[in-house]
C-alpha cells in the first residue's frame, strides 16, 4: 500500500468503513505521520484540516486487583470494527444505543494479548479533568511533558507508552507546536467509571470504544473514548470496489428535508451557540462537523 492509493472516505463509522478494503484503514500514529510528511493528498485534501475515525480499537479492562488496563489494538483486533455489521446487537448499535460495546470475554482477551496491542496501566496515568465518564492526558507540545497536580512533568513509562503508540512523537509534537498548538489532549474513559460499569454488569469484563482524531482547527486532540459513531466524518484507507447497484447503498446518511420557503431556519452559528452547554468537549468537534454537513447547500 502506498500513500497515493489511500483516499478519504466520508460517512459515519459503519458506512465509511464498509467502503474501505479491510486492513488498509489508517491508525492514529499513521495519520499523524502522514499529516507531517504529506499533509496535502494528491486529491487536494488537507489532512490537517480534516478529522478522522481511526483504525485503533480501545478496550478497557478491570483487573482482579481492581485496577484498569487500557488495551489499544490495531485494526485486525479492533472489536468495534469487527462487529460493526453484526445482524444482532452490533458494536455500532450498542455504541449508539447504550454508549458502550460489551464483547465476548474470550474474544476480548485475545485482542488484548495480540501482538500489535499495547496495554497501558491506567492507575499510573496522571489524568486531568473532572467529568464522570472521561478524563484526559494533557500534553505540552514544546517538550511532550504531561500536566500534573505539580505542573508539567516528564511523562512516566505508561504515559510515554500511550503517547508513542498514538503518534505523539517528538517530531509530531513539533508539528503541532509549529502550527500554534501549545497543548494537545488524549481523551480516555475515567477509570472509576469503567470499574463501576464492569462490576455492575459482569456479562463482559471489558468496555470497548471507537476513536477519533481531531483536525488542527482545535488542538488535534485524540479521543479514545468515542461513542459518537453515527456522525458523518471520514476514514482514510483504500476504497474497495463495489457493484454499481450496491454503491448507492453504502454509507449514505439521509439529508435533512428542505423546509418550506416561509419557514426561517436557525443558522449554523445560532445552533452551534445554543448547543454549547449541552454537548461535551469530547464530542464537540464531531457534533459541529455533522452540523456543517446538514447546512451544506
């Protein structure tokens, strides 16, 4: 696979992924590197100005000792992508309807121990934030230091493991710094939330979420706790060939009906301003991008 065979495929996570050749979807570290070395694609797409669903899977496990482990998988072991199209209780439907995907325990453990999976001990992460369901690692771009209660400090081994796997290398942090981003964040589930959810329902010993890489308009944050998979975004991969009759069925999202001429619709900016108190920061960019799609002529 070469960079010139990759394309940006629009749609919600299920619709866009169904149009990609399995195994070609870009992971966050690959997208970060591509934004640095080839920010403008042959098709004229500026990768720094676009946001992406990524190929990375995120499983949160509660250990026997009560600690939480975060497993970051490659596409082949991403259980969200593997079960997007299940006829019953698909990962997509579970994320939309119940906010967490709860897979089979044996399958989840196999994904956790796969060769390409990186497992991070969350009790060693110095997380910021006060939200019930999520926290974040706040990274200073000029040196890769982590925000802590005692100010910015050198990342510890577990923090560095997560940063490296997710593409926050010195080179890519420098790219963000040069773009005027003094800080960037990695959003993950709150370990306390994970523990409570799993202990309350032991049908599955893990929670799984999708992931989303933001564009440079904000701070190019990475969300490893993504549930907003029904928004129109994009994936980057090799587009698969489909029969002409099937093409119209893949990844299509109904457009909003045209209002009668006498009805005055709220503007994009009015809806954006009104929604601010109701949309969490982790979903803000995806919400606004979906909103922009509705306001396209």
